[in-house]
C-alpha cells in the first residue's frame, strides 16, 4: 500500500496539470468567442499579438515642452498619454502602444504606416475649452455653484428658429445657429463623425459629443481655455457628502468666468434651458456640461451631481491637465516594414527550433530514453507558455517582440538545466547503492532545493532587467521571467510525477541499458558506502569487465568514501597479517 502512494500522488498531480491547462484554454476561448472589442472584433486570439518590430508599423517619440522650461510632472505625462491614446483611437487606428519614457518623452507605436493626418493629430497640444451650450439632445444632472440639487431637468427640442442674418449678442445667443449648422447637427453621427470637431476655430460654434456618444451639443465660441484653471480636485460636499469637483481659477479666469456665470445664471432664471449650461471641451469632446446654478465671482466654482469617487477624480484630472497644456516636439519618427518584421520572426523561430533540436539530441545521447522526459517537459512548457502569452495579449496588451522571442529561445537552455540537475542527482543516488525508486525520491528532495535557488536568481535578474532596461529589452526580461516561473511549475507538476511513474515500469525500473538508469553503466558496483559487491574473477574476460567497473566506482567516489574504503582495506590487511603470525 505504501509503495503505491507515490503512484496515486503522481496521477493526482498530472490530473491537476490537465485541469490547469484546460482552464487556461477556456479563458482564452472566452476572449475569442464571447468577449468583443469596441470595434466588434474578438477580444482575444489563438495567435500571440506581435509587437511593432515584428508586425511592422510606425514609431513616434514625442518630447514634452513646457512654457517655463521646467520638467513636466509624471501626472501631466500620464494625462497627455491618455489623451493621445484617445486621439489615435478616434482616428480609427487600433492596437496602438502609447507609453511614457524617461519622464519627458511619450513613445507612440502604431501598427502599420501612419498617415500625415494621424501624425499631426498625435503631436498637437491638448487644449481645454469652455463653451456655452446653445442646443443639445440630452439632459444634464450636473450643476455649477455652491448650492442646488442634482435633479435632472429636460432639455428643449433642439430645433431653433435660426436667424442667420442676425448678429449674435453673446456666446449663448441662438443666432449662432444657422440653418446649415442645424442641419449638420441633426445629421451628425457621434459614432462616426464625418469631420474632426477639434479643428473648429475657437471663435466659431462647435458640434461635439460626450464620452458616451449619446449626448450631442451645439456649442458657442470658446470663452475660456485650460490656462484659466490653476487647480482641480475631487472631494465631498461637506453638507450632502456627495462627490464633487472643485475648481480654482487664476485672476484672468476669475474675471472672465464671473461674467459667464452671470449670463448663464440669468438664462436659468429666464428658463432658457439648455442655454444655462457650460461645456468643458477637451480635444473637441464634451467631458462635462453642467448647468449654472448661481453667480460665481470668486473663481472657485464646483461641479456637483451624480459623481462617484472614480468619475469625480477622472474629471478633476482632465480639467487640471487642461490647465497645464503641453506642447510636443517630434524627437524621432520611423517606420518598420512588415517584410522586415516577418523575416526577423522567421529567423527567430528557426533559431528556436535549432536550439530545441540540439537540446533534444544532447538529452537523448547523454540520458538515452530518459532524455524523452526532457523533450516532453519542454513540449508541455511550450504549450502553457503559448496560451499564457495569448491571454496576456488580451488582458494586459502584451505584444511579443523580437527581444521577447530571444527570451523564449534562451529559456530552452535554462529549462534543460533543471532536468540535468535532477537526473544527475538520481544517478548519484544510484551510485550510492540505492534502488531506482528510492533514488528518484531522494534525488528529487536534493535537486529541488538547488533548482529553486537558481531559478530565484534568474527571476530576480529578469525583474531588475525589466525595471532598469529600456523598452527594447523589456520584452526579453519579461519572457525570460515568465518562462522561468513556468519552468519551476512544470518541474514540480510534470517532470517529477512522470519520473515517479516511469521508474515503476520494467524498462526504467529494471535499469535497462537504454533507459539511462542502468546501475552498471553508472558505475554503481557497491552496495553501500563501505561494502563493494562480490566480484567474480572466474574468467579473465569477466574479471577485466569487473575490474573496469571497480575502477569506475573508485573514480566516482567522494573523498570521504575513498578514505573510508582505504581505512577498511587497511584494517583487512592488518587482520590478515595477524593471522599469518599466529
């Protein structure tokens, strides 16, 4: 019963490996068949996503420039990167990689070749504008001022009695809305705009949509821009406890906003909804359009309504960034052809296959049939690595670069190293005279400590490299660290259980010469550290063979074993001499 316990344990562990593999494939299947992107495409794929250097595309490095020459904050850079991503997505380009680098650069990587319009969209400065709402198809539940409730109010029909020949008296005047502009408003599709609204002149009305693409607005000319805001914070109303966004304006902004709030508040009193609303427009997109609920002359308006902590913080960050606009200079711009990327990928795959073939050949020559365990373990590891990379591409946006492919190739050697440590430990136990089943268990106990230590160093090196290296090397560090973790997992949940099962077969357990566990071929000719096996010298041929085995055993002895054997041999000689004297 005791001898079958390792067998049951091995089968349970292997079953766990099958379940883990099935779960991983099931997760990716959900991304392929169930979840969709905003464009209606499958969220995941059965093939890893390729980075710019393999797929081909455009890379643009932007350097931030501030008016006073000071270095931008990380918060500014993150907000700028987020806005640039919105611009790229709005241009119809998908799967762009936009990251900050070096504290002052933004790296934009776009699959495919970017046209001039997309390049211009990327490098143009983010601008926040304050525009009065003239017409809208949506209601609002946000308010500006120190008091007021959050009850939504209905907006009127957007059809206005446009008077194109009249001159507007202020920026909320319906006279801005010509028959042509109203027709454009009614036909405007937020999901598929025919023109770029961010190109509208500041002194002209603007058609814009909100984040959801449901609310649509006709806005008056820009009355303020982001430079009027010195700070924006998210907090709670001390009276109601509701989340709100508190703005702080500079002197010029305070004066201008006081005039605007006076006009819009009068429109509220006169029940001229929605002309009592004021829209915050970032890159031609309405991020908030609150109703004015009082005259604000101190330059500290607050935006309240149905906010959560997350939405209030997001709006505050957007408004704060608009108060500190950044301009960008193109530091470098280049393209990588898809043909070159394909060639690099093919060369990398060929190199990987050659490395795998050499490892398999070496394993079979040195360890004979036992080498098949190494090949099978690498195969299982390859399957798990492949599906995990597919999942990471879906959930984390990971893309396999040429450096990442190099990390996968290098990991093949590291994986084989783990098995070599384990198998050599088993052989050492066999040379100590242990049975094959005992050698597998004792060798596992000794080898795993060595392997855990060495893999921990590999992972630490990968983490340090990932943190300190630039973007071109991060892919190598990531795949190297990932495969090291999977290597340890495979070693525990596949290699050892398989060895537990194999040594209980006649071929491996009986020490067949082709198994790689032949005690005679390993020089295991003594039963213990102090007792050699009986050597038959009846024939010269067999005596010579045993002598060679005896010599092999002597060469493989440790220093302690050799001294012990010499001491025993000395005792035997003394005993024989004493008997002769008697």
